[in-house]
């Protein structure tokens, strides 16, 4: 690590010498300016717009599921299902519930929580923070977005095929996901489209990761050493390295899954499996192979979703504490440790498959070890606020809620890391509560805090602070009403991924569903605030917040096409 600067983390760059930049003329015409643009700022907004569209669809799907679980004896004409006894059994058939669950998880994980904090925020901000004119490969950057958008369209197409969307869950466990289209509803063309969509998505993310890595290493402004980069830049850079490895594993796994489905191979189909009253031909593969490949991607994917949120929070807390971030070097080493450890903990998702005792011990210890660098970050964020001049604007409120609620998700993760205990928790709603506390008060709160933090920079307008605080409090209350009861359901034995359940679980499911509707409706206020900020509001200054920042706060709000009239040179 280079020598520590006086004020690390990219904050408060001193007056700089400037040399002429070499930029080309701004594009003309709507298509070149707003659709097929190579400007990293426009591409970042396109990713964020795609994530906003995806989250609306995902939220509607979750409402339908919570309606089904919260009021299990209700029935909607045309969608209602009958239980085995002939009585109403919910608002939809069990197969359709499982399909909605699959699509909800896939949309949220890939097209919201991966796309927004990494590709959206990173595209807009990383080149500015390092003083680059644009991404290293602008056209490749544009291609990465349109490949991702194509993946989204292919996934949504699964709703409109005769067999319907897949019902294998967002993890697509084999052999359920690997059998051919004659296996039943939800296992036909929709499942093949799912695998194709995720494979295409992997290509887009690999292109983006290469661009982020090259930009960070090669296009930093003169004087911008690694030790002077903002911590958010470190987060996006490290996430890119994780993504380059993780998506390189998931892509061939999806290809093998498609071959099993359409070409008669048997990578994931076990020998002797009966499908539609016949043996699967040429069978002899292993369903556990899919689990290993998927979770070797899947656990690093958790950090692809959460590390950018760490970076965002590491910008917000120092700003509203009026202090430089505490322990900059420790934070950097912690994020590097998380990146490494994320690749050696994947099998803690597989404790119940018959893993040898030595394997259980290794993955228990490695999973508990990864809590150490995460704890370092929480300690450093807390210490940054200690004796600071704190103010509680909306970004800071979301950062504080992130700090508290994400820690709850981390503690439940430690419980799941212990193999003997995981036998009790596995595939129950306790797991659902755990990862939603990590991803919603974690990644989603990071996204919301980041939007409130940089929205004036993006639009040139300030938003309504009072309404933003109302949005925070409604969101913070309902997110706990939604997910905290699921801990109780899981500990009481309610399984996940089931459309029906014993009546003793009804009350907590109803409470959780009320929280789900309240949480979703609260986000309408968030969308209204964004639209209102874009269209009107007080003009934002270049600095926006009352604290010295990195290079993005030295350019006008909104940033012009050529962000820097002259290339910055930090002293």
C-alpha cells in the first residue's frame, strides 16, 4: 500500500494543476445522446432506469406472493386454487406461486441488486472519482448495458410462453431445472429462457467488470494513487474483480444446463431419473455439480451486491460526521479480505447434502472468519461518527439504519454458519429472514442512501428533505414488520418455498404480508421524490453538502458531457 495521505479516501482534494483534456464533441440527436450513448454518465442512468423498472415488477410479484401467504384461504376468481379437500387454497395455484417466487428472486438479485449499486452507481461515478474522461472502453461499456437489457427481455419473455415461467427457484436446483420440456408446468421453455437470460447477463457483467478494472488501474488522474482513491472506488474496483471470476463460473454452468434441457446431455441429471413415465436417456450426471457451480458464484454474488453499498455508506458517514473516515488502510485491507474469503465459503449453503465432517468444519470456520473484516468496517464506521459533528439528512438516516439492520443480518448469518445448527435452520424461513436483512436493509438501503446523496449531483436540483425523511421512516418501520416475523416462522419450523402451510403460522404470515404492502407502497413516495427532483427544485451547487469531498464534487451539478474541461492533477 502506498504511503498514507494526510486526508485519505479521496476527500478534500487540494487545489490542482490542470492540463488540457482531449475530448471529442458532444453527440447530437436523441438516439446518440440518450439511447446509444457512450457517455458513462448516461449509461449509469440507463442501468439505474433498468433497475427501477425491474424493482417495480419484482415488487408486484412479491405482493402477489405475500397476498397468497398472508390470507391462505382467500381466492381470487380466475386465480384461486383448490386444496385437496376441495376448499379454497389460496389466491393462486401452487405451481404459479413457485413460478412467481422464482421470477421475483431472479429479478431482484440479478437485475436490481447487482445492476443498480455496481453497474448503475459505478458507471456514473467511478470515472469522475478517479479523474478519468470516460470508461476505458466506452463502446464496450454501451454494449454491456444493451446485453444486460437483452437478458432482462429474455427473462420477462418466460411469462408469455405456453408452459409459463420456471418454478425451480432463483437458484434453479437440478434436476428440477435440468429436465426437458415434457416434465410438466413451469419446467418447459420458460426454464430454458431463464438459463439463457442468466447466461446473457453474465456476458454483460463480464464486459462491465473488465471496463471497471481497466479504468481504475490505467486512467486515474495524475496524483491519484491507489491510497488516495475514495473508498467507494475501491468497492467498485474490488467488486469488478469478484464479478470477473464469479460470472466466469456461472456462464458455463448455464450453458451446461441448457445442453441438459435441449441437447440430451446429462451433466446435472442423475442416472435412473424417471421423467413422464420414462427413464431419462443417457443419464448419469450429478445435481450436486450444479449446486457447487452455482454457489461458487452465488456467495461471491452476495458481495457483488453488498460491497458497492459498503462503498456508498463509506462516503455518506464521513460527509455527515464532518470527519475523514477512520482507518482508511484497514478498510481497504478488509474489503480485499472479503473478496478473497468470498470464494472459499460457498459450501455453507450445502451443509445438508451429505458433506464430510472435515468439509463441514472447514466451511464453518471460513464462514465465521469472513465476519472479521465485515466487523472491522462496522467498527470503523461507528468510530468515524464518534465525536463528529453529525447531522441527519436523508442519506445519513439510511446509512445509520444500514449500520444497525445489516448487523442483525450478519448475526443471523453467523448462526447459519455453524453446521450443526444449520441442520435446524436450513430451508426454513429463518434463512429467508437472514438474507433479506442482508440485502434489503443492506444493499437496498445503500442504494436509497446513495440516490439521496448523489441525486442533486445527477439532476442539478435539490429534493424535498421533509418528504425524504418521511420516506425513510416509513421504509425503516415496514421493512422490520415485513422481515422480522420471518425469524419466528423459521425457528418454529416453517419451510421456505412452499405455497401452503399449517394454520399455526397464519398470524405471523399475515403480519409479514402487511409489512410487505406497507414497504412497497412507501417506495411510491421514493419514485415521486425522484421524478419531482428531476423536474423542479432548488438549484444544486457543485459541492451540494457542507463538507469537502472527492473530485465529483468539484464539477458542476449536473456534470457536463465533458466532465473535466481539463484533466485534473492532484498534488
